[in-house]
C-alpha cells in the first residue's frame, strides 16, 4: 500500500497569549506570520474544542513555506498541563542548522524553557538535538541532522530548515496507536525499541537510565511520527487546556466512520483543498488535507 499520509503541514498549539507566542517563535526561529484570523465554529467542533470558536489564530513559518508550519490559537486563561505528563500529541520537532547555536538563542528567548541541552541522538549519531518547552506547554525538539540517516527519509536544510518534520504522540499502547497509522494510512514502521528518553525520565522523576518503548513510522514527504509509550501515571489531557492540540498532514482522507469532512478554506495549511478530521486511538485528533 502506498503511503497516504505526509508530509506534516502544521502543528496546532493552543496558547494563553497569542502575541507572546508569536514573538517567541519569531525570535527563536525567524518565523513570519503567514496568515491569521478567527477560528470558525465548524473547525472548533471538528477538533473537539468547541470553546475555541471565535479565538484568534496565526500561522507561522519561513516565508513561502508550504508545510511544516506552526499554527497558534489563543485561549486566555487556558490551564497548562505539565509537559510530557499527558497523553496525545505532545511534541513537535523542528530542523535547525546547529543545535548548539539554537540552544544559545533558546536560553534567551522568553516563552521557551530549555529542558535538555544539545546531545547526540540515535545509535549512529546522525542527529544532535535539544529539548524545550514552548509557550503553550508543547514539547519542542530542535534537531540538527548531522549526517544522512540509514533508517529515515529526512529533510535537508535546503528543504526543511526551521520546519516541523516530526511530531510525537504519547500513548498508553504503542501497538494500538501504531496499528492505527499503519492500517488506516499505509505508513511503514521504522523502529521499535526501548530507549532512555531524557525528557521523560525528567518529567516523571525516574532514574536517568529508565527505558521507554519508542516506535516510529515513516510518512511521505520526509516526515515522521514518533510514538512514545508513557508511564502508567500519565493522564489524559484536561479539557480546555493549552498545548499541542491537533496535527495537520497532507494525504488522502480515509473512508471511515471517524472521518469528518470540512468546508474548504483558503488559508494555510489548507490552501483551498478539501480536508477532513480523523479521530485516532485514545481520542487523538488528526487533520488530513487532500493532496
């Protein structure tokens, strides 16, 4: 089966203060405002977030980018759950030219909090990354591709600099969540192994060598979904809270009872194409834009 999901078009983050969040991403990554407006009722309902209807939003990214964008939605007073302590979409990963230089900037940008300084990632040492918390409590991985990976199809700086190319989901069951993406969208698994994930051990106050089951699936368009199995104490995200709410992918809308068709919208990440929302395991919310 051909992959019918990817690349990542946008990750939507609910934030308590839109202007402060815009400034944070602008100052850290140079993101520009690509579009803005107010969230309509249909979209808020499709996301399972009816209280967001009428909220101000802004889409950010490098000028002329057509994917890998950050969409911020304002919800003043929204409670901020502890990062990496709740299930669902938990983090976005952005490609940077230098993890060390980005770390230096991140320490100085209001709205971001560094959790782990840059370190080598993966057995082959092909990645160097730091982990931070963004203005909505979203996990933000800032990753440098040191050398081409033998396992993954990843973007280069020419095609993906400062764009989201990985999204991370926290789950109670890797097999159930991964099977959803494999069976519904035909994406292949790449890895499945226990790893000592620093930010998870930090979040759950576990010994630094504690292992967590991590799996990945490769999407079309040099994008990846990482699926992390969380400790039993992880909880469902509180309603009306801030954080990474929904992820938008290019792809084909599946024929399934969980699919909700959307009216066409001109702004990114839709650009006038037909789109739908899909509900995955444990209430995971996904948008698919037909391409």
